[in-house]
C-alpha cells in the first residue's frame, strides 16, 4: 500500500532488442496525473545503473494516479504508462492485522514487512466488502451527505446506523441542535422538535448533514465475517488449493464464509432494514 504523505518510487528500466540494459539518448521524463485529473508536480528524474531511471514522488492526494514515462532510445520514442493508488493512511479497518494473524494461525509465518502490509490492505478490503454486503456502515466513519428538502417532513439518512449528528446546514444556515432531532426508528432526521415538527425548507441539494455513522463497538459477528473474508483472500493469494474453502455451495455462504445458522441470522440482523 502507498499511504498518503509517503514517497513512492516509480521506476523505468530500458533494454534493447536483445534484452541488454541501455541508457536513453537523454534523460527520460516522468509525469503524473492526480485523481482529479489535474497534473501533479514531477520530481527530477534520477539515474541508477545502466538503463535504470526513477523518481521519488511524495504523495499529496488519495486515489488513482496515472503516470507516464517518455524516453528516446536509439532515436526511437518509448512510452510506458501505468497507474498507482494512494490510500488514506487513517482509513480504519473492522479488524486489526494482529486479529487477522491470530485468525490465520500465522503469527510465526507472516512476518515480512511486505506481507504484513498486504495483510493490512486485506483488512481494509474485507471491511469494505462486509459493509457493502450489509448495506450498512460498521466502522465509525465521519460522513457528509447532501439531501433535498422539497417540503419533506423527514429525511431518511443513507449512512446508518448513526452514532451522532455533527452539523446540519439548511440553505446555507447551520442549524442548532434545537432545530432538528434524530428518530432512530428508521434513522430519520426530523425538522423541529419531538413535540412540534415542521417541514424542511424547499430546495434541491439544500441540506447538508455531517454525521458519525457506524458502531462504536463493531458487532462481533460482522468482525468474524470480515476475518473469514481475509482468510479466503489471503489463502487465494498463495495460489494453493484449499478444498475446505472452495466450492462451498450457496451464494450466501460464499459471501460470508462458513457460518452457523445462528451466526448467519445475527449477521443479517445488521442490515439497515433490520436495524430500522
């Protein structure tokens, strides 16, 4: 993983038709396009051994980056394009690397820095997959969403469950906590008070809600499904057959890993419809 704020080395290795390393006719150029499709600042190109060029790029934005090397070798233009993704270093996972190691029974087996970093990435992937499967937010997350008033009396929030409401802005005006309340029965944001409701002001995309969504203590069954997913992904990456984990049948089991009926019922109880 490339964490935001860290340097990443982008390299180019040039060879001739015989596969022998050769230098370019002149110093190659490197350019990067940021996730917002604007040009990034390109550091100076460094020269290593024969045919080796590289840049040490300090990351400044999260998301998908596109980079391109351009070189001239024996009078011919060579263009090499690639992509890399910069991750939010503070993005939380549902389970820790230590928990994943314990689940895999691999504390003495997975020890190298690259493997541990890959396992950290799998923790994030599995957490995202569980939240997507449930359609609910599990890991506590600050969310800012825009809604339309249009004379509505209530606003069903999209990211649920809700831990707390941080701010509500209506037509550019920040409301006080006396101007709205949250009904946990359906996670509905209501205008007014519990005794005297009134409609939200008319408008399109005129209400901005910032909230903390998720669980302060993520449910254990969700974490178990997350660990099941990490196990499947890790073992799949080792390119070894695992009959006990392959072709296990029902789609729902394939999505969650092997769960008892009791565990599966508890897991499904975390969907927005069930917690409304």
